[in-house]
């Protein structure tokens, strides 16, 4: 059974700092991994999708890497801003019983202080 | 294209009542997912459709829960005889299905409170 863990559970940093969020998963047979952002009381917004054949993806100040063999992904946020404050979730999709579903971690709650 | 929309945004009900939520996916997306999220937790998978076919249901989905996607367009999630433990955010997501490589798009969710 796939399990996804995110460390740390919460993080508070001063504005301008570079930071790394971690995601680990127990079953390396995944098709892809997605990082999402969630603001309080809202739905999830996709940030980056890494397919299993890829090692990393970049979008603006965000960079996500994937090491399938070790079951790990990191989300790097450069030059953090107060507007980055949110919960960041990672999710993996792998074939289970002939269907496809995403399994989510519990998220990292990020607070960037002005 | 306005993204995935869910209705209502909030629902307050008394224990024992039935509730129904609606999700309108992005129009060309063939896959539709329902997730449930409680405070401080990640979304938990409930069920998933490919077109009109319901392909998987989680064991979390008791017989009080039923989901439909007639004609492969919008979907409804009904909870019968609600319990306080059903209080959660119910999230709908859609994707354009391939071989698991698709990007997932979420709606804003329906927050259910059972009193």
C-alpha cells in the first residue's frame, strides 16, 4: 500500500530565504508526482508535475526534483515571499488494481514572515 | 473554460439528513475524482470515474455514500443519513486521462458541517 510522508509538517521562515520541502513515498512504482498548493479553506492548485521518466521540473521560483529509486521528491522555493504562505502537498499516482488514483501526503504548512 | 466548479461551497445539515453535492469538471476531461479532506490532513481518495464508469471506490465510502456521473459530464456525491464524522471538505478533481501522466485540477470544494 502506497504511503506518502511530508517533512516538516510546518515551517516558518523569514522573507527572502530559500527553502526545501520534502516528500517521501513507499512504493517506487509511480507514474508521476505532483506538488500542489492549498490556501486555507480552498481547493488545491497544481504547481508542478514530474513524470516518472523525469528528474526535475521548474516553474519560476519553484523547482521540484524526483528520485524514484529512493522514493523521494523535494520542492525548492527560491527567495520566499509572504504570498508563498500556504500548505504544500505532494501526491503520487501509481497503478493500483487496474485503476489510477493519486495518494496524498499530509502537507507542509509554510509561513513566510515579512 | 472556467475550471472545475463545485456546488454548494458550504453545507450545514443536521445529523440524519441527506445531502448532495455537485461537481462540474473541465469540459474535455474524462476522469473525475472525489476526495475528502479533514483539518490538517491531506485529501483522502473516495472514488473515481472514467467517463460515466465508476472504476474504483475506497473502503472509506460506506454504503451511505453514492456517486454518479451520468453521461460522463457532471458528477454528484450523495451522503445519506449524515453523521458528525462526515464533517469534512469534499473535493472534486478532474483530469484528461492518459497512462497516469495527467495533471489533476481541483475545484474549490464543498465544506460540510453536520450538527
